[in-house]
C-alpha cells in the first residue's frame, strides 16, 4: 500500500504555525531557553501593567485573580498556555497533555478550574487526532472522520470566541464560564475517548467504523452524545460506501489505502483454472478480510459475490453495470437499513446477468452435454472406431506413444462417425498420462471420502503397476504361424495363476512381455474449456471427468478382448467339444463377458445417466453461478464415488478381475490358434472332403487336448475368477450397502444378488 499512498508535502511538516500546536511548542522552547539563561528567575513573573514585572497571583485579591484566571482558561480551552496555567506533556504519548494551575491561586478558583481542565485536555487530544489523521496514509475513512470532527471543533471554537467576546465586555464570570462549558463537556469527552482508542489501536477503514459503532452503543443513554457519534459515523461511512458502491455496482475495488473488507490477489489469473488442478482463482482472487464492519456482516458474502460476478463479466468483455438511480445509491447506513435492500438488489441483478451470459452466450449446458457424450462415453460409436485404428499406437508404453498421432487418429474417428455433426467435437483432445488410474487417484489428495486410503490399494505389489497386462491385447495372432503346436504347448507348460507375473509363464525371450503399463491404461480424452466456462469446468473438474473416462475406456478394452476370445471359440462349433477344456473355456469366457458388460451397464445406466439428469434439472433452476458450480461438483463427486473410484478396496477387487479377464483373453488368443493349425473349411469342397477335413481337425484338437497343461491353465483361470468374484460378496453385502445404496445396484448387476438375499 505504501507505493500507492502519496507523500505528505514537506512544507506541511516543516511549518508548525499552520496548526495550533505551535503555541505549546514556542512557549515550551522559550521557557526552556529562559531557564537556561536565567536559572535564578522564576518561570512566570506577571505584572498588571508590564509583562516583565509580573507578581505572584496570591498577592492579589480573589476578585482580581478571577479575571486573570478567566483569560488563562480561554487560552487553555484552545490548547494554549496562559500566565498561571501551564501544559505538561506526557512522554511517549503524542497528543496527551495535562493542564496545571498555579497552586498559590485561591482554592475555590483552583477547584473550578480543575473541572474545566478535562475539556481543555480533550480538545488538545482531539485536535491532535484531526491533524495526524489527515495524512494520506490514514485512508479515506479517517480523513472523513477527521473532517467531521474538525467541523465539530469549529463550533467549539466559535463558542470559545463568543465567551471571549463576553469576557471583553466584562459580562463573563468564572461561574458563567463553567456554565457555558458544561454543554460541551460530555461531547468533547466522548470524542476524546473515541480518538484515544483510535490512536492506541491505530485503526483505519473497517476498524474505524466498528469503533464508532461500538461507541455509539456505549453512549445509548445520552441522546446528545449518541447523536453526535452517529453523525460522525455517518460521515466516516460515507467514504467507505463510495468504495462499496463501486464494488457492488461495477465490480471494481477502488481502495488505494487497503481499507475495504475485500482484498484482491492479482497474482491469481483466470488462466490458472484451465491449467492448475489446485487453482484457487474463484475462491482466493477476492477474499473477505478480518474486520468486516458490523453493519455489513450479515451481507458480507453477498457483497463479495456481487462484485465477483460483475468482475467475471468484465473479464469476458461484457461491460455491464447495475442500473443506478438516486434511490439506489449507497451513501451511508441508517436505522431503516435501506442499504441492505440495495445491496440485495445489486446481487440479484449481477447473479442473473452472469447466469444468463454463461448459459446463453457460452452455452454451458451444451458444453456439459458434449462432455457427457465424449468423456462419459454417452455415444461411443466414435470410440469403437478409434480403438480399432489406434490399437497399435496404444499398445506402446506411455513414453513411446505419439500424442500427435493419437490426435490425428481421434480426429479421423470423429469425422467418420455421428460425432462429426456435433459443433463441439473440435474442442475434444486426447492425452496419455504417465501413471495408472489408481496412482492418479492416490495423488488427488483433496478428493473427499475414503480416497485418502487409495494408497493402500496401490501399495499391494499386485497393483503397483496395472497387473502386467502390457501387450496382451496386441499379442500378434500372426505369430502362431511361426510356431508349431508343440512349441506353443511348451511355452505354456509352466503357466502360472492368472494374477501372478506373466513373464514367469514364458521361457522364450521372444515371447516375454514387458511389465510396464501401456497407452491403453493411461489414455484419456481432454476438452478445451474457455473463460468463463472454466469457472464451472475447471482443471479439477476436468480431471475428475478423465478419471471416469479412463475407467470406462479400460472396461471397454477388456470387453473387446473377451469378445475376440469368444469369436475364437466359435471356430470349434462344428467339433465335438462337450466335456473338453474348450467347452469349459467357452463357459468361462461367457462368465467374464457377463461380468465386464454388467459392470459397464452399472457404470453407465445406474450411475452416470441418472446423476447427469439430476444435475441437468438442478442447473435449469440454479439462481447463481455458485449454485451451478456446487451442483456440478456434487455430480462429479457422486459419480466418482458410485463408480468406485473413491473406494480403493472395492476398486482393487474390480481391477484384479479386469486384469484376470485380460490375461485369460490373451492366453486364449495364444492357445486356440495353436490348436487349430489346419486352414479354415472351404464350403466349396466336396462333402467327402469337408468330412475328411473335419475329422482331421478333431484329431488335431484331440491331440492338443491330451496335454494337461491346457486343461490345468483353463482350470486355474476359472478357479481364480470365481474366487475373486465371490470375494466381492462381503463388500457388497446388505450391511455395507445400507449406507451406500448404490452398492446394492452393483451387486445386482454383477453378482445377481438381490437386496433381500
């Protein structure tokens, strides 16, 4: 603030004769000099005829002492020493003085004088406050208060001048002086108490107004003093209301001295909303400070949000100002509280204007619908096409995936499907993260609910990286042409359980699979969001959308791999496979497909769809942008929670099952092609030739199935899948689902368990 405060002119400090303090300073310096040059002479020697031959006041009669006393008191009333009245300053307390009278004066006159001294001392203190608080650095409120007190002091000085005139006419006695001073005693004392507290606490801005209001309440029993303090408060608050008026009517903080109860952090820029997950622009760009004026505390948040709304519109280039009239101006507060109604009207106007701007001009609902279409996979036709054409690129490790190539493939998929008609599809982008979904969730520390325990899920060695599924979906089927059935069986003779390391299963270094994750686990869509929509769809909100998308995308990938495995089983429909491992494998494949498709059904139709419609209905009735943000954040939180992303224990089980399905599908894509070495049947062959070919195929299949490795491997997959699937039952049981009803829906979808079972 010091950089914005103008410097006080030097001449205002170097010329003491511009204020009333010079009387004290000159008298004090001259007295000190006289004491140094003539130490034996008394400090004051007055004479009736000559200032240089002054006599002791006690040598005069009381009737003679009284005029001298009245003259000195008239000087003292304006803070000047007299012949027999001196001023003693208090060290360390600027503006505090004590008036002292010659002790040789008549006792009755001394007693009367001591009654008037508090008025004199109060005037000096109040006058010092007016002079010191008129500097720039003290702010508008103190300036206004000092000006109001100065106006009061002018009336006070006019009273002293009238008393002096009466004294010159010989019509003023000491009792008359006391009588006329009593009228000012209570007012000056109240102001002295006020400025004393203001000096001690060094108040300014809101603190000054709070001090004034507390003093008004303290003087509730004295109508005259209360009226005076109310007038001072009204004058001081007028300067404050000018700052307030610009904020609630224009969204501008015109506060060069830092008096307003709202602070602005200019280091926070609106661009951070789209870049920083922890961006605090909306919460911390404008904040309430300590010391809100008492009369504004009930509407402090309303005032804050009103200016924020206007500021957002100004940042958009949409210049808007609350309609002003003589009746809507904020001048000062009063007992009728009209200013509260005007502030509420300004809030309603700003809130309605911003909401209309975001909903209509920037099409908030349309953008949210577009996010649902793409990141929540509401219309997945483009995604199917994209997964087909980007399969090879996504099979690489995240470091090797070309983001530019994925961008072009995504654009191609969008243009070749129904998404091409969506005007928002050009805002869609893609990215490849570096870590798995569970690790990403563990880093989102601000997520509510049990997400803080997400680290427990990934501390499991089995989940340290996404379950060794690298390259499984891209295991080349053309490779089967390079190896014989015997070699394939040899590579599978030590096939481990479905969740253990895949590399241990393969002795041939050519078939070894990398352990790191691939782009299929880390791929995510993103969305370009512009201001002011970034207030609602911030980086944090977009990250939550991406977490849901990554879960859905990987589930769809698992489903596609299982479908491929199922298609391979269909090659044996003409063979007698009943009771063989192929038959058992076919049943297992159907069970896995049912699991993954049921999970997808739950995520999309039981969670995302109803929650999105609920949010949509709420947004249509929202009355402010804060309500819009609240409803949108609530929607995302519910989706994350009900999609199991905030339940690490349950998510860990689901990830194990998905990994098991992937490993099974990959193994089947190796086993079945190796058993079917003969070419596909040609329908154009003669009947005898087809029969001969079918018999040869059955013989080949029988030979392959005689090896127990295949049977044992399929049985291991089956046992492991059943064990993992049944382990979900305790978690999704009725006791746990009473507080989490969505778990009941999940149990019904995946396990077929009804709530009454």
